[in-house]
């Protein structure tokens, strides 16, 4: 009987600690998001805001657009309509330019939409190349809250990702 009570006590303790750790993790992610501007913002893979590149910092970007430097590329993303809403279609448009401002038309791009604060089923889709370095596709956020948009860019054999956060 005593061993059963100890075993149950240990299980309860492990569950309580796990819940506390998950709450602290969620609070940490939410505080990072709240410290960033609420809206569409360029972030690192761990959610820290990234200031716009020097060539974009001087230009006032529309509220539905964010931009960041990725190696020798400038990557911008625009969402329409803005602000997006859960369960409604959103048009995603990614524009790529090189360090000289020339458009990049030879990339393969896909998006991966996730929520940093909770597990979500895969929400990935490819973008279609248009012209002038623009790639677009419709997609959908499935609920309100903080979302991370991973833009996966493949050129030749090189693949890299850039990240943007948006709060619905």
C-alpha cells in the first residue's frame, strides 16, 4: 500500500512539474510576441524580432508587409487581406531580390504556418512563381493567436528559411 501511495505521489509530482514547465514556456513565447510589434514582423527562428534591412528601413512599409535579409537576398512577405483572420483565405505574396535589387525568379518557395504556443497539424503549401520576383498562393490560418510563417526558399541545391510572426 505504501509503495502505491509513493508511486501515485511521484506521478502527480511529474504531471504538476510538466504543466508548470509548459505554462512557463507558453508565457515566454507570448511575452516575446508581445514585446515585438503586434502585427506582421520579421523574426529569427526563435521568435526574436529582426529590424528591417537598411534598404527597407528608410521606406515606410505597409502594415501588411514585412521584410528581412537572408544571406544575399531580401525577402518580403505581404498578406491580403490584412489583418488576416482564422478560417478565412489569406493571399500570401513573397518577393525576392538580390543584394543589387534585381529580382530573383529561379527559386522554389513554400510556406509552413505554425503556432509557437501550441502544436498544430501541418499547414504547408507551395507558392507559385509569377514575375518580377513574386511568388504567391492562398492559404489559411486555422485559429486566432500568434502564428509563425516559415518561408522555405530553395535555389539550386541550397535551401534556407526565414521567419515572420503575425498575431490574429
